[in-house]
C-alpha cells in the first residue's frame, strides 16, 4: 500500500472528513483527520474518542418478543421454516433509528405463506427501520404469525439472563451501540524543529446514523462529562455554603429574555447543564436536539421559540417553570 500524502495547516487545530461512503444500508464508513497535534496528543484523543464512540452513543433496538403460541425459545412451530430461536436472532439484527426514550411497543401480524421481513413490523411513529428487507421468518403454510415486540433506546449492550424470561415473553440480546467499530492511527512528521502528529479516525456505523453524526455525538457526550471539572471549585463552594442560597433570574416567556451581562451569575448558568435539572427524558431530548444544553441557553429562548421545537408541548413549558422555580436559589 502506498503512503498517503496529507497536507495540513500547522495552525490552528482543525478536522476534516477525508473519506465517506455507504457500503450498504447497514454499514456506513467515514475517515477523519485532526491536526496539527503535539507529540502524544493524537494517541490520547484517539483512545478516548474510540471509547466514547463505542460506549457513549445511544441506539435503539428490539429487546423483547412475546407470543402466546410459543412454548419455549428452542421450539419449532408448524408452518414456519425457522425455529423460535432463529426468529429471535433475526429480530436482534434489525437496525432501528429513533430519538425515543423509555420503551415502546411494536408488533408483527402476518398470514402465510410468504416471507416475513422488517417491513412487516408495525412501529410507533417515532421509530423507523434502516433496512426493510431484513429477513425474519419464512411461513411455509397458511398460518398466522403474531408477535408483540418491545423497543428500547439505551447505550452499550445488555445480555439476556435466565431471570428475564417470562411466560410467553422472551428477551433478546440488546446491542444498542450504533457504532460497529472505530480505529485510530497516527502519522508523525517534523515541522521545523518540532515533531507534530496527525490523528486519523475510522468509524463504521450500522446505518442508524452517519460516521460524522457519531463523531459529533461522541464529542458532545465527552464535553458533557468533562465540563463539571471546569467549575469544580465553584461546586465545592456552593456545597459548603448551602447550594440552595442565591437567586436565579425568572424565566420570562412573554418575550425574549435580554442577554445577561458578563457576570459571575451568567458564568454559573453557562455551566449548569439541563441534564442536572431533572427534566423528563422527552423534554430533555427536545431541548438537546435544538442545541439547548445549559440553563443560560434555556433562558435565552422565549416561549414562542420553544414551542417551535418538534414534539415540544405547552405543558412542558409549565414543567420547566416549576423546575426553575425550585432552582432559583441555586445560582
């Protein structure tokens, strides 16, 4: 393999997508570079980004199947070519795209003979299938196949255990990770008297999001995890001096809140993230999709702005007001 020549500016730090392709509906590939980096920085970033890509991004999948006609997981049903176990394994392979939180119900109800595919799944409106052609079962006789499904959004993976089995309901190994694989490599070069590095990141996804979207979400999640360290001393001060003292500006929904002056209070609001406010998962997800990450972001939006957010309701505004009323003594 020939050596690839990459020309990057030495100032400032920048990233670029150098390759992007869709090998199939369920396999996307992306290659990115970040440069210039000082010696050792590329490995540090590469390791933490790989872990974030594989472990910190949420995905959606089928986690349980139920049918009254199934005696046990390893049984064979008359008129169906596959065993129950094989059907469950096929359901495990179905890739879903969604922003839902919690669990949702779906179902399959098909009459044979014929092939059952992912297209036959009746889904809630908030969920879509990446590849409708995914095979589930082959009905060889004119029988009815009805299966109730449970769909969840989470991160990481969950292996079924014996105590998860219920009467007529069977858990499915849940692999929530939308990133199938992630690798990093380093190219070192000399710039004057200084040794610098270029970080190459390779990302493969299951099609529920693109590698670029995965990179953005992993980076955002890392920032959310590390930001508290930037104001650790302020946190300790608040804890020692009763964190419920002080006042928080009221949330004015009758017009856009005037941008606060650069004060200590503004800085504090900038580092209080909405996920620290005990918002319902759906409301939190709506705000985060609109790039509202902190209380300062929230206070800089009017009622009209929030109601323009998809799936945001008027009762959500009242809920936010109640939470801000509780937290008004925090900042």
